[in-house]
C-alpha cells in the first residue's frame, strides 16, 4: 500500500519522541537544538540557541558539528531536539538520526509554528 506523505509522517511520529514547546522551553539549556529548515526559511526567525543544519545535509554534517560544539568523541547520547516549520521534516529527520544510532533525539511537536503560537520568542539573524 502506497502511503501519502502525511500518512508516512504519521507512521514515523508513532516511532519517535516528540516534545512540546513547553518541554523545550524548560530544557532548552540542556539540549542541542537543530533547525532543519532551508536557509531561506530562517529569515522569519529561529529559536534562540539553535544551530541551522538544513534537512538535506543533516545526516552528512551532524556528527562533525556535534563533535565540534560538544568537544566529545561519542555524540550518540547527546540530547538533541530537531525542529522545522510544522514538525514533519523534523520528525523524519529524528527517525533518520535514530536509525543512525543517536539515542536521545526528539522532534519539536508542531515545529516553530507551534512554538510561536504558544508565545515563545524567536530571534532573527543579523
């Protein structure tokens, strides 16, 4: 049976951990926050402290990026939260990283849209 993209995302969301904007706001200092949106989407703002790594290159660049910012060799247990606009791309990316061996990766439920709707701030890049 062929799934629609939304059906596929729904299946993936059943396999991954999602956190709410409130949970992220309470733990933001204890996670590596990754914005997986495309560069042209970042003009609308990002969540403070987020690292921008587009979905298309995430798997290829994440280990080196984490080694650089965390200064550790084994990043498999690093607490990572991914987000995108709506939570779909970050859900797919979360599953991909989980399959790569990352043990503590989550997706922001509803993405940056739900984060903003809940009243949490965004910062713009200068």
